[in-house]
């Protein structure tokens, strides 16, 4: 069964994106779909180097530089992975995409949100996910769930992480046709069912 589509999952670190991406990919494959999964930033050899640079570089990176490094990684991911997969008829499932730039460097980091959308769309050649699912979770719960050493961005203060959450919710309110919110505080299986319902409702994609 071929039903090309571009999906992304986003939200705070610790909200369960990786787990939900894996479960969603399994469900779609069981339903007969070809699925390509990827991680943004990263997903290519060059992208992995850029991701490591952004997350672990010391001292602090300028916010605009940070945003552009993420966009550079994304441009390579699009060229190497996403566009070829879509051209072959696969469903692409990305762990984060441009929305993360808008929220992390814009809403929480102070850069102009509209300009970030403009530059981000240019860097992506105009390609956006057909649907983005935001996994919503209070920052304190997300921090408890991470259970690993924090990177440079995760170490930022509580106010920054509160702005992140509000930024994701604000963008979902602005673009409900492309961004849907799912409560990530529920049990894993319940969250997955909610994601599947959104994908089926908006894009008509079904698994088994």
C-alpha cells in the first residue's frame, strides 16, 4: 500500500517522542505502508555532527547561529532522506522538524518567530510536514522522565522550558490544520491511540 505523507512528532524533551515514533512506525508498517523514520536535527552523517555541535558546544552559542545550524542539518536531511523517501511513496516520520526551531529559538529564545518561519521554509525548500503532533507535557514532568544527563539546551532555566511549552501550544492554536496537540501525560498506549486518531482523521492514513 502506498500513501506518501510527511509526519512529525514534537514537544519537550522527555515527552516521549522517540517511543511514540517507534510505536507509530510499527503500526503503519503493519498496515502495509512503507515508512522512513528520521531524527531532526541529525539523521545524516553531516547532520549528526551539527547536532552534536549545537547540543554540546561550550561556551554558549548565539541563538541565531543555533537556529541556522539546525536548519543546515535539516536541509541535508531533506536532500538525503526525506525527499527521496517521499518520492518513493513512503510515509516519512520525523522526530522533530521546523516547528522545534520556531519554538526553541523563537518563542523561548527571543528570535522573531515570523522571520524564523520564513528562513526555515527557505532552508527546507518549502517542504513542511502534512501533520505535526505535539506531545504536551508540563516541563517538570518532562524533566523527570528524561532520566539521562542533560545537554546544553536542556540545562536552561525553568522559565525557558515554560516558554517552550507555551510556544508549542501557541503555534498549535495558530495552525490547527497542520499542528495537533496530544496529552503526553497519559499512559503510553493511550497517547499512541490518540496520535493514530489524529493521523487517521486529518490525513486518512490507517494502520492495523
